[in-house]
């Protein structure tokens, strides 16, 4: 549709600006038909505050068409903020998707390992450290049985304290 034809169609819908405004009440489907969208989209725009309802499912035809044109104009010039929540959600989704891809690439490159693998490795290391610590008293030469028991008790208390703190 050419610009002139579109302008003519809008002028015929809206009437002459010199005439006093009259209210023609129509439903969402009728407004949608005038501007080339579905009635459901008109209802969405009404919920977003772009188009004003004058009753349940009822709209002023002239005001609704003007509001829709203003909405399109604001969007075309980048000034539209009605769908800001939608744009923000899309931005967050894109950032999350990018982070997911970066993480997958880091895992594939061997730069990241799973938490389960790290926990298993540390569990093995700490079990080895515990066994080595508990073996100290029996490996020490030249001390009596009482000193060995005292050293064993102190090592066990230290290990239990570390286990309780973690």
C-alpha cells in the first residue's frame, strides 16, 4: 500500500479534523481489522496501556486508531517504551544464552571441570592426608607409649576440629 493510499485510508477512518470528535464504539476485532492486526493484539496493546478501553472489550474507534499509529511512530523512532519489559527480558535471555555457550566452550576446552569431579578429587586427597596424619605417631622413633597415645589423640582432635569446621 502506498503512503498516499495509507494516509487516505487513515483520514477516511478518522474523519476530518475540523469535525467535532465523535465516539464510535467498536470491539477489539474491529479495531484490529482497521489497523491490520488481530483482535488479540489489540487486547494486548490495551493491557500494555497503548490503547485505552472505554468498557469491557470496547474501544473508541478513532482514539484507538490514533493510539496505535502513535505507538507505531514511537517504535519507528526508537522512543517506544511500552514493550520495555519485553526488550529487557529478551536482553536477559540473550545474555544467558551467551553465558551458556561460553561455559560449554570452556568445558570443551578443558578450562572448567564439574563440581562433582572436583569434590571427588578433594575427597581422595583429604582421605590420603588423614591417613598420613594418623600414621605419624606410629612412625616416630624413640618416644614412649604414653607420648604416642598423646600425639595420636591430639592429631585426631585436630582432624575432628577441621571436619566440624568444614
